[in-house]
């Protein structure tokens, strides 16, 4: 069965955070429901639809930014009490808008996530988790990394309270009281948790999770260990997951999985006989989907998916057909309804135009008066800078509540800008003088009308570190701009992992000196991505990393007065040695540095580079042949005379050229890594081999793995 859903925009509020929109329970099956939504202005709006118009039930006064909105109530009764988290305060409202609760948690950080179950309240700020019962503190936990979401298995179905934290370090932490019962790794940083089918599934222990790199999974949280049921990889390279819900939109009696992503994609997954998810529907909206719910809003009897977007639009994807089958009498009625709607829209438009003229005059007067302060309009920017494991590139996503005019990208380190298919902006590059003003890149993206979201892809070079800046200018008057800064770290292509292969040949760097645990932790934060800013609890910590480009690994263990770093790539150890000694010198700390170099590791790293280098050389060779082969094809009229290998190149010509275009400087990158490896190998021996680099490049041009290894050994 095909799923046909039609879009209907209902209302716009202020900018919204993740999961701040809910549908209140219906009084009867498949009757229209009310929508309640909280925004960054601190306003809670509750509305319903009447004759195609949004009618407000209540609207609160502005206040602190609303970070989360949940529904609660007595267990096993309709959940129709509205709870919001703003700053460090929880407020409760009835479905009529009467405030019945104001609970100041006195948390030092703003609340980021919240889950409500009967009289139990589960909260998390950046690193702190708290459990309250009837507003009395019960349990507390300080996490080693940022907490993105919190949930509790259904207490009405299980004899225990089991909170689960989704943490940035790719781990779900299962708690019992104030202690971690166990941890389980998931395939990406989890951003959202939800109960399977809204009730934990058959066992009451099943959880859905979504990750910031777009992966989905189902996991069973038993008392002793986790059971991974299924995972969906993000093969289509879609956005990160911000919200999920369960609702039977297909109408087959089985609840479907509704998914909202940060690139505006809405997806519906149904479940087959083996309980495996199957994609049934997807639709792209122009901005990130912050909340998703299944229910009935526009008209009795027509189910729909209701979403809220970053800029505050509440939109429905409804099963109600756009063109209704109707008799002559019905047609007149519909025409009359349409006429009424058009006239009300016209009067609303005139009112808005009059208001704009008034506000413009007011602004002109205030800006020209002698006491005028600078009246710069403020606007919200939602940004995300993340490392993609698949292609070892950084993704920079910029989203603005209004249309973007242009974005200027400036970098003081050498980086490559890669092509993004979704990107319709026109890019122009300015020449840079990196000698005198540290500018390695100046690029301007000019956006088309109504573009509110821009996605860029960047590839950095390990060992080169600095700052990337984005100057975002929206289409508003007077012209204004916001600057966002992103750190390119010395080991920028490394990603946190929880397991490494201890059998690999490792090089070791050991630092000792008069430094504190907090100081050595700050150096590791400076060098490597995905390390929590706060020093972890305890006297000693170990982090594992994997290089997303080469698959080499790094183990860092440090405590007060000592740091030990092990890697199978000498270049990684060399970068750490240079950067850490520079950072210690800045703080006037005397470091004792010792290292053990494993000669076998060089050959091991070259073997890891080999398949990538061979593939790129072959790709470059194939692309060079395409034009000549096309000319032969035109000349001969067919390709029958060509050997199968050449025929295959012609058939895949578009794909090969596209791939080659997507990977600018990929070959130069690999050459650079081999050159660095060569220089670093001899640097640790105290020998300068820079004069032999031209000879190395000659060997690379006529690449042979054995000849390259022999050159490394002989030098």
C-alpha cells in the first residue's frame, strides 16, 4: 500500500528547540487533538483547528527559552498535563493553560532533557542527571560526557525504575539509583531516546535510539545486559535524528516509526513480519524537524504526522485528500469555504503590511534620534560542526530562522572545501595572502531566495590547526551579521572509539612533569575532538581514538604528572609531541619527554595506506582515459572493438568523474601523509631527510608497494 500524505501548514511560533511540541490526548478515537508547543521566546502556545483555521486555546507570557516540553499525569490515565523546562525551572500547566507547578531545581546548568513518569521527574543538564519524586531529590549522577537525552523504562510495566542516559561519547548508560548498572556502545552519538511503540514494546524494555550521524536502532535494556535488536545505517547520507514517535499512520493496526531529521527529512518506517523496519514514506521539508507526533489535527477521521520545524512552523502531513470527491451541492460549499479563506488571508496580509510600515517608521525615528542606541536586529543561528567517519570530512551545517543572504568562510589553516549535492548556493573564492595575514581560505556562498539552511563539507590536514570562521548574513534590514568560530584541532581526523586492537605495533610517547590532571586534560582537549571539556572523575583516565582517514589508532592515558600516548602511526606521535611541548612551554611547565619507536609500525601504516593509494591512482588513470575513449567511440560508432575493461570505463564514465570531482586533492593528501611518515620516522632518529623527499615523490609517481617499503628501509 502506498502512503499518500498532503502537506498543510498550520501556525508559526518562535524558534523551537528539539522536542518541544506535543499533541494532547483526544477525547474520542480519531477526533481532532490540540497541539501544544513551546519556543525560544518562552511562550507556550496551545491551539486547535476549526474550519481550517488555527484557534488558540491559551498562550503564556514570554519568559526564558523553553528547552523541552513533555506531557504527564497520573499513571494509566490520559497524559494531559503540560510540563516545560526553561533554564533550571520546571513549570506545569493544565490543558486549559492554568499554571499549577513552578519547581526551581537550583541546577547550576540549564536543563537540556526531561522525562516524566507519574510523580517521577528525570532531568539532565549538560553533565548532571537528577531524579525527583514529587519534587523531592532522589538520585544524582555526574556523567563523564555530555548527556543528550534521558528516558526511563515504563514503571507501570516493570517492577523497577531504570533510567537510561544517551551520552555524547556514543554510549547509553543504564542507571540504578545513582549508580551506573552497565554501559552499552551505539554506532554514533545518540541524540534521542524513545520507548518502542510508546510503551517499551512486548517486554517493556525496548528502546529506540537515533544518532547525530543519522543512524537508528532498537535495543532491549534487560536487568543484566543490553540486547541489540536491529540497526539502520545512514546509507543515503541523510541528516542527524532529532525526534521519533510511534503512530499507526499506515492504518494496518501496527504502530509505525516516525522519524524527523536535522536536514528536514520526515520518514515513516513500517515493520514487516520479522519486526524489521521498512521505509514506507519520506518527504523533505526545507528546515530541520525539531518535533514529530502522530495524531489527528485538521479534520476528524483523518490521521496525520504533525511536525514542528526550527523556525517555529507547525506543519501537518495528512491523509486527508486535497481534492475531495463531491456532488454539485458540496462543490458550492467548498467554493464558499475557499472564498472565505481567501478574503480572510487578504485582510490578514493588509494588516501585516500596515504593521510593517508602522514598525519601519518607528525604527527610522528611533535610529535618527540623538539618544538612539544601535538597533541591530537579533536572529538565531543553529549550527553543527561534526566529523563524518565515512569520508573523514567535517560537516558544517548553518541554519537561520530567516532566509540566508550569504555566508563567508574564512580559515587560518589549509582546508579543502568539498562538493555537497544538497547545496544550491553559488560559491566564489577570493585569493589569500597566507604569508602576511594567516588567511588560507576565503570563500563566499551566495544563497538562493528562501534558503534557510546551508551545508558545507570540509577536509582538514592533521598537524595543521587553527580556527575556521563563518560570517552569516541573513536577508534582513538593516544588514547584520553573526560570526561563528570552529576549532580545527591538531589531530582533527581522529574520532572517539571504545575498543582498539592491542596487537598492532605501537609507538609510545611519555610525558612527565609538574602538571595537574586538569592541565594535561586541557591539552588533550586542545589536540583531539570529542573529548569532554570537564576533566572526568577519578585520578586517571584512558581514551581511545581512531583516525577516520587511515584507520590508525591512538590510546591516551594520563594522570597528574604523567601522560602516556600510544599509536601505530609515528606521525600521530610526532604531532602530539610538537603540540604538547608547545602548550607546556606557553604555561612555563617543564616537560620530560621520552619516546619508544617501533620500526614495524612504519611498514604497518604503509600497508594501511596502500589500498587507498592504489584506488586513487587507478581512479585518476581511468578518468584520464575517458576523453580518449569517448573520441574513439564517436569515430568508430560503437565500442565492440574495445577490451571489456575499457568498455566498463566508458559505461561508468559519469560515476567515475563525479567521484574524482568529489575528492579534490585526495591523491596529494595521501602523498603528503607518506612524506610526513618518512620525515617523522627519521626525525625521531635525529636525522633530517628532507633532501630525499623529491626521490620519494618519484617513487610514488610510479607507485609500487614493495619499492616504497624498500625505500623507507634503505633511507
